């Protein structure tokens, strides 16, 4: 580490970019808009994947894999779908390189042009529903509950590590059902799975809601979502679950024989969460010293740093440290002993703070004499000396990790509560967005025109119509027309 | 299931293709050469991934993720590398679609042409070494031990499910070292990891060896491999590990400051195994009734099928079945109770045979009376009635699963031994390849010319120079020139 991070209060955006790079999470690649996810960043993503995958399987889904490429004509089959994605598609047109005749080196071989161009998948509804046509004949084949972990490409002009990249990693669930009710139930269930994951593992409080028509997925009848709030007061969509109605079934002619002997179009859902969650995790909890990771997603939960002069002291500390490591590991806690002699303790302290390791245990010769260790919490940046004769270290640490997980959530929750404000006049609404940020809860007349006008005027969009909103009659913040309940506005990532 | 599989003895290739489709492992996608890996097939691949990933981590590697796209100019930086891959590259030339002016629908937008065309990665050495240049400054940054799970694309003209597809899934390890010795040690270690995985999990005996120059990876100094034998006597390369020397370090100018204060090029390795392993697994063990899966990779290890008339019998059998399930699950055995009333027991028996479930437990009313169950082994197709008062079912089943794992390996091992033959004359050599197949162990003069000539004459290639071959002087099977040891020839997938 050369010098400290930029401060959040001075330049939140620069702070984020620098943190992502310095904490070894990700970096830009030589290919415009594509990122390299570095080993430390990827190990956090792997922990997210493992938990989500477990939750998907517990709700009856299995994984499969569909092709990276989609024939151009497939994309066009669902009208609003192609409209939503055509402008950001990477297109494969040739399949071979050759040496140029004029010494320019390797060039695309013009003779190896594809008959039909291929799209690199921006999402897989089309190729999957074209496959489902062969998999589904009767009600016995339903429900079909499939998920895929994959890379997708959306050619974005302005990119940011994790938040918006041309290629990103994600999972996309694609399910098929015999009835509308069942498909909606699945859509809601998966929104709830995402919310549970965000709250219990990412320590990230989220609002569950439905998107307005304007923000809906291209090809969906309804988009359910979870929305989180970042420390700069901007919202971030952290997962979406789409009720597709019969749109893709109709586009790809997927019908099933009903129990009663009829023939009907299948009902569909799709739902996804991506490496964008990494951006949300970083921005929600981290501080000016670096990452703050919830223990449940931290690749290293505890680091032990020896403070010593000379080999003999290190040797004695190591014996004790290894005892502690063994007892923590037996409890399933991931712990690392950093006995590198290439770096000083102070450097290591800063490094593990930057990397967001939830607990640091320091041990020096005095600690050995007194049978103590110094335990430092990353979330609160507090330290305490603990006497090992008075506690059982494995229980102490595991309780503390749980306490940290709760505390990180609680802090984010209180922030979100403080940053959610009702506005009843246009003046209040503009003021809040300009001077406070966060979620602004306000009445809206339900039209796309008004929503778009509000976006033009304030850069705020409707993040969602909360699932649990109360019925409340009021007047639209912009037009004064009647409304039956508030929606959440915010500027968003 | 409509009718039985084709027989291996009549048409091995058709048997394979049909088995892959009927056992729900994979199917061809609408995109030429790309496959859909179906849920059952993918669940086997997930088990393979989990074991390999564990073994990679145990040997000190971490996962990361590098971009799907590679700038065309990068591919050209290592001369033999571009030669090896240029002819099978999918090329992205544009990044947007638009509606055509003449009503043809959606077309590639000619104005959205990329300044530099992008290659869809066929393998990632180039993009990874261009990144390593920034990651490696000094000996302290080495070794760098990184793996990636990813999809890659090689535009193949003739494809077969799992064995050769335009897109496939794989892992690719890319490591960087301070010395030649350490890099070679890593290369050998990873070949051994693959061999251990193949033998212990896939129940697939493999020969460890080194490739001849002709079969070497484009850009490597040496390619180590594991070679397996399929039931039709053809060989299949099941994993490769490459010693890259300093080739990619030189191509991408990756140098490190040595401990002694010098500046040297870094030494590299790369190693990969792919969904091709699925093809190997299927072809090595399966029979005319369907898949035979080694228990360690079987998604369902035990299936319980009730044999009943009416709800009351099913109810009584279910109680007992659930007891058995609970005790098997407590031992970590994956077990499924198939109480569907839509299919008859005979249909289910055939279905689970087709799917390769290692053990089937059948229970009827007579079994309930006698406190017995019927246990059928998939590998031997034998059945026995077992009295539950005389055994502990969890221990019995878990011992049996281990026995099956051993037996499947043993059978494949004996087959391989019987199908490995020495040839000392050209006549013998040709006869063996034509009439017996398998590995033919023979002397070779060490030249590429001879190897190529032998391939032209017999379609056999040198699969490898076995690691453990004995020194033995002899004369080349084709030219009669001197040789110091035998190599393994075979026709191969």
C-alpha cells in the first residue's frame, strides 16, 4: 500500500474505484469494459455463489448449461425483448483468422463469414425457451425449475468495476409452469430468496417491490426486485425476478397438454443476480480504511498476527497461535496465521483492514506471559485484551463473528431507515433528492409519462412499488393526480 | 423411453450419441456445434468440478476470472500459439444490432464496428499473461497459482456431444514461477492431480506421460497428459498440463526482480480439463442398458422403488423407506425415493439403469412381512435379498458403494491391461491397430516425420511417452532406426 484511500466524504466514486483495486478485488482488463476478478475478489464471489446455489437447490432447482451464442433471429422473436437488448449486443460474424497477404499480420478471414451472425448472450431467455419447446410436452413435464451460472455480455458504453461491465458473471433461473398462479408464486419466491440472501449473508437490508412498467425487464409482464441503499444515498438494484407471462412460450411456441386434455401455452419466470452484488457489498459497508466484510462472506474470518523480535519469540508465539488456529478451525472458522517476516505488524494491520478481515488477533511476548491476546474488530475498529484462561477462545470468537454480522446489518439498516423520507410536495421531493439523497417515498399518478418527466427533472427513478406498502390515498408529487399509495424514488446505480 | 439403446458391439458411436441424449446428459443446441448440458448431466459435471476444485485448493491454487474476449493482436504475440488457434476462433466484429431500412428485420449495425476485433477465448494464456505483467514485479510475488472455471470456444467443424464441441466448459490453471525447476514440478504435480482424480473418482485408469512435439500444446515446451482407453479400443486424452518455459513471459514481457537483484523472465505452466471428461466417463464404463456411474460421481447413489398395489400398501412401504432414507442420508449417501404413481416399477427399473444409479432398493409387501429389501447393483446387474434384521443398512450400503467404485475401476483397469499390447514389427503393429485396437506399445525413432507417416498409414498417433517407461533399446517400428524406449500409439478421440 502506497498511501491511504481517498475519503468517502470527499469523492465517493474515487474511493470505490480505488478500494476495489487496492483490496485486490478486481481491475480493468485490456478489453474495454471487461474486468479481471482477482483471486481475493473471486473468493468472496465464490462464497456468495455457494450460498445462493444452496438456496436455489433447497427450493427445488437444478443447474444446467445453455450455449453462449444465440442465433440473431432468435433474439427477434419476442418483440420487446429484442428492443431491450439489440443495442448492446456483441456480434460474432466470422470464425477464423488468417495471415494477411500484405504483411499486416493476423486478420479476420473474410471467407469464414457465418451464414447467420451469432449474438453473445446478454441473457438466455430466447435460447432456453427454444430448448424448452422440446422438453415440455405435458403437464407431467412441469414445473421445470432450472438455473444456470454463466457469463453474459452487454456492450455498455460507460462501465465501472462490478457495477456495470460489458461482461459479467451471474446466475439466471428460467422456470416453466402449468398455471399463471404457480408462475407468480415462483417469481415472488425467488425475490424472497434474494432478499433473504442479501439480509442474512450480505448483511444488506433490502426493500422488496415491483418495478414500474418503465423499469420492467424487456419481455416480462412484471418485474419483482430487491433494492438496497448505498452509503452515498444512491439506490442499487440487487436482484430481479420476472414473471414472463406466456410471452416467451408464445414466441417459441411452447405448449403443454393439460391434465384435462387441452393444449395451452406454458407460463414462465426468469430471475437473476450478478457480480453486481459485489459492488453492493463493497459500497454498503466499507469505510475509509478499506473493506468491511460480513463474517459470513469473508474468505478469511480471523487473522493472527504475531508481534515479535527474533526467531525465538516467533517460535514461542507460533506454538500458541497454532493452538488457537486449531480450535477455531474445529469450529469451522477460517483463520490465517501471518508469520511473514517480510512485513512489519503495522503494515499487516493496515493490510487486513483494507481487505476487510472481520477479526484480527495480535499476540506479543507480553501476551504470552499473561496468557492474553489482543482482539480487534474490523467493523467498529475497537480492540480489547482477552485473557485466555477466562474464556474459551473458539466460543468467544464465534460469538463475536455473529455479533459483527448482526452489527453490520444493523448499521446498514439504521442508515437506510434514516435515509428513507416521505415527500408530499414537489419542493420537498427535489430538496430531498438534492440535499439528502436516499429513498424518497412519494405519491405518483401511475403513468409512464410522469415517471419519465420526474427522471428528466431530478435524475431519480422509481426504484419500486414496495410489496408491503400501505394503501394511502394521496396526490402525485408532480401532477397532483390521485394515487393509492407511495412508491420509492431514488437516484440509482 | 421408447426402445432400447443401440448395442455397443453393433455401432459404438451411435450407442454413445443415443445414450448421451436418452440419459438426459446433453443435447445439441440450435447453434451449430454448441451443446445444452441438461440438468442430470450437469449435476455429474458439478460433482467433478467440486472434487477437482478441492484438489486445486489443497495444492495452493485460488480461483479468479479473466475476460471472455481477447484482443486479436494479443493472440499473435506468441508465434506458435496463434498458429495453433487462429483457424478455430470465433471473432466479434460488431457490438450492436439495428432494424434494417428495407424491412428485413434486425441486422448487424454496420456503424457499430469494433476498432479492434475480439476473439472469443479458445484458451486464456494471452490475456492472463498480459495481466500477470502487472501482478508480478519481484520474487515475492511468485509463485502465482491461479485457476479459472470458464467457457471457451474453438470453432470445430466436426463436433460430438462432450467430446468435441464448439463451446465447452473447462478449468484452466495458469501459474508463474521463479525457476524452471519449480515450474516443471508444478506441471508434473497437476498431471498427477488429474490422474488421481481420474482414478479415484472417475474410476478411470490412466497412463501418465509426455506428448511428442507433434501433439504438444501450441506455445508449450512440454505437454504432460493423462490418457485413458475407451471400450471401443480408442484412446482419449483426459487432461493436459503444459510446461510453458518462458515463452509467454517473453511474449508479454513478464520479468521479476530476483532475490539476488537480477531481472529475469518468469517461468510458466498451464493445465486444463474440460467437459470432455464427461465423454470419457460415459464411454469407459457404460453398457447396453445405459450409464454406469461410479458412486463417487453419481448425483443419486441409491434409489428406492416401492412395489405396491393401492394406497395402503404404498403407505406402509413409505414408512419403512423413509427410515432407510434417513439412515443412509445420515451417512452422507444421496438417496431418492421414487413413489410416483405415474410409472410402473418395471419402467422405473429401466429408467434408473439408463441413468446409471449405482444401487436400487426395491420393497414390496412381502419384503415388509419378512423385513427384507431387494438390492440391485448397476455395475454387475446382480440382485440379492437382504434381511434388515441381520445387517445395518447404512453400513451395508456404504460398503457396497465402495465395492462398486472399486469394481468399476478394476474392470476398466483389466480392460486397459488386456488392450495394451507390444508390437515389434510393422506387420504386428498394423494388425493390432486394425483388428484389436487399444494401446500399442512400440519403438519409435523420435522424429516428427516418422510420427506423421505412421499417422497417415494407420490413423494412430503417439498418445504419450509414458512417465514410467523402462529404458529398452530397440528399433523404430517404421524406419528401423534406433530407439531407447517404447511409446504408446493408439487411434484416439
